[in-house]
């Protein structure tokens, strides 16, 4: 899982209202990469150094979850929001291998299904088991094993079906 090569992703640095420097990875996390920084620091250099480590952790998480690494793509200067500086962050999974190993211990998934009418959240939890993910559901009757999947997207789809076909019909 741990690669020895250097990995480079484009990022943006922006100073926030509090005077902290923030590093964003919009093409790593397309849903929220423009809004939430991966790292912050009192100086630009501190924020970038923290971003190198956080990028390695995030990429290792993708691999641990059996996902492909998002492809880094270049962003045109005309698409850069005002006040943001485009930079490249270089990292290596090998450089943080021991920390990554420790950070991944106990990693698990939360798979949620929201019932709009009642504003209820029904949840399952996934645990890594020999390269796959075992998904469990708990209710008032106890915990039950549901299924094994390779990818989070599979777990979401299967859990949605389970809730609609079983849980909601029991009510």
C-alpha cells in the first residue's frame, strides 16, 4: 500500500479572516475541497508543511478504502478564485509510513440513510476485514452483519436497499 514515489497535487493557499493561511485541495475532494482547508498555519510555510502530511494521510486513506487515487488535474489560472494562490504540494506516503499505519488503525466507515419525513438518520458501520469491508447494522434488536463489499459506494447502495427493503418495512 505504501508507495515510495513522490506524489504532487495542485492546491490553493489563502489567508483567512483570522490571518491563518489555509491550504485547499479542490480536485482531491471535489465536493468540499474549495470550502474546507486540509491544513491551516500561522504562516504560509507552516500551512504547506502540514498540507504535505495531511495529503499523504488522505491518499493513504483512499488506498486503504480500496479506492483509486483521484487524478491530479491542472486548474487554469482563470478559474482561481481571487485571493487564492495556486501551488503544488509534493508528498510521499513512505515519508509518513509509520504515522499513516498508526492513523489507519481503527479506521471504519459510517454509512448513513436519511429518512426525510422524520429527519431520522439510520446508520451502518463498516470495518476492514482482509482487504474487504464488513458492514454491520444495529437496532433495538441487536447488531447484525449485513454484507461485505470492496468499495464505499457499494456499501452505500446496498445499505440503501437494505433500509428501504427491510428496516422501513418493519415499521
